[in-house]
C-alpha cells in the first residue's frame, strides 16, 4: 500500500481499523502490506491544516472464492467474479495501445474460453511489451461478467496475480534471418530471460516443432 500527496511538505497519517485518522494515528513513512480485507483511511496535514479524509476498501480474495471459466460462463451479466485460469491465447500486441485483449480457459488447450476486454497488467499498469501476458500463463483476476456480440466476456478486469508459463524446452541461439531455417543448426548458447511461444508436439519426451522468439522461427533439434 502506497500513500502520497501532491504537497511534498504534507505529513500523512492512516488507519486500517475503520476509524477516522488524525495526526495521532499511524504516520505513513513507507509502503506497507495488508494481510486481510481492510478499510484504509488516510489524511494529510500541512502546517496544521487538515485535508479531507480519503477512504478505500481492499478485499483479500480467498482461495475458495475463486471460480473457474466454466462457472463464469454460466454467471449472470453484471456479476463481480474472481477467476483463476490459464491464458489460452492473446491478440497481436500493439505497442501504441496500453491494453491487450486476451482469452482465458480452465486449461491451456480448453475449448471454452472467456475474452478479456482491454486487459491491463498488475496494479492497472500498462502492458509495455508482448511478453507480459502470453499463452500458458496462470492468472487470477477480478472482473465483471458481460456479453459482447452474444458471447460472454469479462470487463473492468483487474489482474491480481500472474504466474509465468515455463515450457519444458530450452532455447539456445536465434538466427537473424527472416527466412525458414528448418535446415539450420541450433547452436548451444544460453538465452536467459527470453520468453517465447512453443508450437509443436512432444515426441519421446522431446519437443519437435517451431519456437517463436522475438519474431524469429527457431527449430528445435
């Protein structure tokens, strides 16, 4: 939890028990964590003058409150839901747009999906690159069920957590060519931190197919 004021000389005080904050309440000095559903109230003082009190409710979502995509598809429009699911696919990323439509399902390859309209990243920040949300990631989100073109969708989405997908394949070198390199050799050179999408199948515990990395095709040997 971060509290701030436009006036750098302001001293901020807050409460987490529902009571009205005063200059005798806890002084804000650094970001703090909430362990349960809480009402946070804060007030600022400058030269003895008191600001208006701001108040915000924060809800801790318990595991038993999380529903599946299958359950959400049967939920009435306008219902606030908390969903745990896998990212099934995403639209093409456009760096000029801070939002990204993507689809979630109960399993990565499930037939039933829900479209996330105007998805943003954690803490409502902009999506700044194509690898922040990719197929296979596990997400927990809060959203409102709605209908768009006769299909169930999720609006007003808040991404609460994301666990990045870790494929069971390792990527090594990338060819700089834009042509098909199916006859090329993949060199043994580590590429830590690169996120990628795997297109192919598992054969004898090994993947065979294409890996898309930064727009290039890499063949697994």
